[in-house]
C-alpha cells in the first residue's frame, strides 16, 4: 500500500498520514457496506446503491435519501433531503479551492470527491504541497473504499437481514472522533467544539437529520469572538 503513495503528488505524505487515511478508508468501507445492505434489504435492486454511490458519493445524503424513499416519501423529497445535508459543501468548496491546482479537470474531479474528511485532512497542514497530497489521498481512499463497501453490502443485503441492527454506521463517527481529539488542545477550540456539540445534541430531536450538524457551526462564533478578545490592540505611532 505504501508504494501506491510514492507518486509525485503523494511524495509529501508521511507513513502516519497514510495510516490515518487508511483508517478513515476502513471506516468508510464498513459504513458503505451498511448502506448497500440496507438499500437492497429494503427492496432496491443491487445496481441502485452501487450507481448512487458512484454518482452522488455523499454518505449522509445517500442515507437520508434512502430513508425518505423507504419511509414512503417521494423521489423529490429524497433529493431535497440530500441537498439540505450537502449544503455545507458549498463553503467547503471555497475553502479547499486554493488547495488544488488551477486545472479545470482537477477542480471538477476534486469537487466530486469532496467530503468532510478530505477537507479536514487538507486543512491539517499549511504547506500547499502537503495539503494537496492529503486532500487527494483521503478523497481517493474514501471513494474507493466507500464504493467497494457499498457493492459488497448490496450483494449481501438479501442474506444479511436488517443491517441497521448491527450499528455499522457508528464506525465512521468513532474514527473521526479519534482523529479530531488530538486537535482539541487549547481552551478556545475546546469551548467552540463543546458549544457546537451541545447545540447539535439539543436540536437533534426537533430538526431533520443533518440540519443540527449545520446549526452546530454556531460554535465557531464563540471561537471567533474569543480570538478578537485576545488579539492585542495596535496603536499607530504619531508621525514625526
């Protein structure tokens, strides 16, 4: 696996980077397996979740759309649910745009494989080359593992039974939490994360799935406010 990353774009990665990317990929494969199994277990043909994962490639939105359909909702309602969940990708796209090359093809491909995880990896390092390498390493790993897991889960769906009872979708949040915890070192970051988590948990019973995550971004307001309070005031020296 290490030799795969010894290409020009990935030469800036360390073994720890590859290990972290692989960990997220394994979690994505497990959750993808759950998605494929739930889809075919709910009556969809095998090709539906496979094509959906290739074309849409947005785990939360795919689960939301699938849930709407299985609950008897219309395809339009399923699409709207997916769009609401993916609304966060618009600011994500602006954030990651300067991490990619100016090539139109790379930006198009990069936008398709953009995920929360790939953005987080891209922002881990301020060095442009490492940031770009981390973004593509995570994005491609997730794309391959998610679609492989979906395909396997879709084929196994009819014999696996109700995949939701296995709690496979808990693997992804667990892995992300393990990756995020080391970044919660200073009090400002801890406060922002705590506020966002509290808001998200309180609103979860009352808002559609995915919306509490967006609202929890209010935690960033506290982070920005504390930053302004701690910045020293500068005074202009009088002109001689």
